[in-house]
C-alpha cells in the first residue's frame, strides 16, 4: 500500500492518520504501508511536514531546484515541459467540457479541428525572479517507512512507478487551484481577466473585449463564434457568472487513473457544491478576513468553491476508468458520522486519562467538524466529501 497526500500543509493530517493506523485496531493496514508520498511544491513546508512527522533525514535527503517566492515560501518552478503538459491537459478537458442544462449543455465534445486556437493555450511564462534552494525529497519514519516528496502527482508517477494499491488523501487543495470566471453580457459570454491600471493597488478586474480561448473551450457549443448565445438555446440572464477550474479536473483525473490502475481508494474533501449551477465564489482571505483577490498579491490566499458535480461527470466520461467507483458526494458531517466519529469522540471523552478541559476541547472539535450553520464555524455542511474506490487490486481479477 502506498499512501499519498496532496497539499499536506503542515503535515498534521497525515501525522494523525499514521498515528491512528499504527494502533492495534489497524495494525495490519499500517504494516502494509510501503511508502508515504507527499505532493508539495514549497521547500519550507516540506521541512515543516518532516518535523511534524518526526521523520529522519540526512544530507542525501535534499536536492537542489529552481524556485520562486510565494507567500513567504520557496516554491518549485515548473519547467517549460511541465507547463506545456499541464496546459495541454487543460485544453483536452476544454474540448469535453459541459455546463448544466439551464446554462447550456455541450451535447458532444468539441471538434479540435474546428477550434484550432485551443492548441495555442500555453501561456508565455511571466518574468519572475528565481533562485536555487535545497528541497527535501526523502526521509524515514521511526518504523522505517520511507517518506517521499514530489512537486506534482505526475512527477510521483514517473519517478516512482509502482503497482502498489494506493490510498489518496486530497483535503483542501482543489479550492486553491486556478479558476476561469465567465460572465454573460449583452454581447455574449466574456471572461473576467486581471488588468493593470493606475489605481492604488495597480490591478483591476475587467471583462475580455472578445471571446477568449477559454470561453470557446469551457463554454463550448453554448456560444457561437462571436460569443453570443446559440439561437437553439435559451439565454441566461445578463450578469450570470460561471466558474470552471480545468486544473482541479486534471488533478482529479490523475487520482482516478492511479486508483483505476492499482486499486485502492481516494478521499477528496473540500468546501464546495455537489450541484453547482452558476455563481461567483472566487474570493481572497488575508489574516482570516475576506478581502479582494487583488489585495496584496502573493500574500492573499485566493480560493473558490469546488464544483464536485463537474468532477464526478468528468471522471464518469472517461471509459478507461471503468474500474473506479465514484460514490455520491455527501456533506462532511454526514460522512464523518458514517465513519464513526461519534463513537470515536465518546471513547476519547470517556477515557479516564482525559481531563475535563480536554474532554470539552474534543467535544468542541467534534461539533465543529460535523455541525452546520447552527454551530460557530461549523464545517459539516459547507465541506463536501467525494470518495473513489478501485475494484482492481494488484492481485485481483478485473
């Protein structure tokens, strides 16, 4: 079994998971783990994750890589080959993109020959100051299980090909991936873009003057060449906004492809909608306060709700992923209760070694994780869970 986490943050979740798996109840599962793989671009966060896990490292654990600074972290720079591959994957998804019926549905994938500009989607890399930094690439847990770090999921696949059954965790990553935002105007669909101006912040959001490549690709047959609505379809109201994140679809397909090939399971947790039908959710957070996405670029966390319906549809359209079962999207609170969080919380609270203060903290945490709007900062309804299961293991029949 290979364990993979995408966007592990400070490493708290994977640390706690390994701690639980290590006890007697899950000992067999823990003993089957051959490696822990963390998908992380930040050099500083890799070191933090290693410290959180209490893993051993040595001089051979590091590898030099070119970086750029973002949010105070040294983040690995993508090579031109990586950029080309990622953008072309996005373009392929554009060709098969669909929208809900009341916004317009692409009944069949777009013909690439009729939209040759979709082949020109790779942007020129912006000029950014770079430097070289040592990146942690490997360490070992006290149980001698190797921990490996990778910049991307595809890099992990190419660097360490394996037929091991795989368990993937993807928690609060997809919401931070790039999003295309479109608005319906009197002239048709237009894309929201960032422009430079002479204002205090120097940046502003503008609508494209014409139909962009992303408009044609992601909105598909809903628009004609001039960007206006098709006469065959009902028009949305002026001001209707639609968001699409091709990169979140690419990441989800990468995960599903691994599960389909090797068997195993994946858990994707994020805030979003199980049935997105339009609306703008893109927003920025700075010091726990919601701010403009343009405020203090590089410091503000930019995020948007995850469109789980589109992820499910995208995986479902891939006939090659016939060994993957996609479970219905459900609220985090419901999923955790099914997984036994109530019983687990009760056991911890009733433990004779747990103080009253600790018991109150456990109960407060339990309420926050499963509670809805009735609980302050309740996450149980806002966050959704999508699980994938692979029927084909290494030694099982198709």
